[in-house]
C-alpha cells in the first residue's frame, strides 16, 4: 500500500533539537519544509538545560532559544554561567535558566520533597550526596504520599487544567508544613503552562519551589514539545512515525527518499535534504564490522577528536558522525553531495556527554539553515 507522494523544498530528517531548529529557521524564511521523524529523540531525554561554553554563535543562539522558549516558560534568564543542581546532587553548568531551576545561588536551607511512586527524585539519596559535597548548605529530605501521577498536563491556555489545579492544591498543603524556605520537588508538570503551575504553587505554599536538573523525565519532554510546536507554528509539515528505507540520487544530488510507516511506503521528493539524524547513540548511524556506517544514504563517516569518557566504546559511539565538507555530506567515494547537509549530533563529535550540547546543536542548525538558503 502506497503513501501519497510528497514534495517539498527542504526535507529535514530527524526531529530532535537540530532537526526542529533547522525546520523552524527554514520555514520562517518561506521555504516549504517537511520534517520526518521516528522514535524518541535525545532532546526529549535530556535535562533541557543548556551551556553556551565554546559555542561559536552565542548571541544568535541566545536570541533563538529565548524567543522559542518564552511561551513555554523556558530560558527566561539573562545569559550567564550558573551552576545548576542535578537530581543526584551534582552540579552542572548552564547559561540560560528557567524560572524554577534549582541553582547553586539559591537559598541554603532546602527541603527536598519526594513523592511516593515517583522515581525522578529520591530525597534521601539527594540529601546524602549534597551533604558529601559540603557546599550547598543544609538539605533535609521529606516524603509525601499524594497519589499524584509522574506527569501532569498543565495545559496551554490562560488557566491551568483541572488535574494540575488539584495537584497544586495537594502539593501546596504539603509544602506549607515544611520549615525550610525553599523546597525541591520532582518535575511533574508538562505543557506551556508548567511554569504557571509552579508559580501558583509558590504563592499558595509561601515557599520558593525549584526543580533539580533531571534527565529522562519531563524537563526534556517540555523542551521537545516546545521545539515541535514552534516548527508546526512556523509552517513546517511534520511527518511522524516514518522511517527512511531507501534513497535515489542523480550524480551528486539527492532526488528523493523512500519512507515507510507501518505497512505502507511512499516517496518524498525535495530540493534539499538536511540530515539531523544523530549519531550511533541517537540511531542515525549503525555499527558494522568496519565501524560506524550510514545505513541509508551510503555516506562516509568520521570520528571526531574529542575529550574521552571512562568508556572507550561509548566515547567512540558519541564521537562518530557523517563526514561533511563545510556542511555538505560526503559519500564514501569522496564525492561531496551538493544538496545534502548535516546538522546537530549527526556531525562528528557533536554530543552532550562530550561537552557539546544544546547550545552547539542550535549553533549548527543556524549555520546549516543559512547555508541551505544560499544553496536554494
């Protein structure tokens, strides 16, 4: 069974931060953009925090992220290095903060409130880790059994959803009984109004309410939702749950790709292709007998020279990417593809664990979108 044939000016493969940002920027410039995606992105698994250390286009990245995040309660602070506290009590660098991020500069007397059934925040473990560092002041653990789900949709309108209002009321009652002036809670709320839910919680409880930097949880999903909504609002056509299963080229130009969704297949024809597929860890590359390889487009791969992690295998996986010449993808035979571009962690070495996270990915998307516009 065939899917309808699709045509567009630009096809972006991948809907993580790089894919969404490239789609947003090109759609805003008036191009007909399709963004194809499948599976879970690395962005949605992240802490959503960003460092701008070493980012080549710092001012442009700040303007872009603050503009996109404003409607979702993200990246509202003036740029400047802060030390955020993670759900394990360690510190992490961030240059753009959201209003309820737990930062090292916050008050020292802190309560950590764990919720029964919510594994995102273990107050006993966190407080033990904080005590070991000896640099974050007094931290006291508490537990509450409020029967709350691990994710609560706060909504996207001017008021909160009924579910989030009930959650805020229950949390406010529990928090107001604590002596500490600041309370850390698990990241519960999703949606553009998550920040409103936390602000109301602060007013109702009379306490400062913060969230630790927590991966594999709601903060990353908030960022993913923010970027996907911005792509949609910019006029990009999202093609979800589609897998690329083949491609057709003519000379050094790519003409079309075959995609599969369930039992159906279809063709997408385009003028320009942007690959924001990630590396081995993100699913864009695979590993064969000779190392990393591109399973769809027969492109060459490279290994970046980067800082190493404790695991050599993980360092290798994160360092791998699609070889490119000034942004254009390179085939195995050395041919430079004229209309295929590489963005984000599909580029060698562009990976958060290796010190190149959202800020570097955003910079990459900005540069590639400008190069693509010059080509079109």
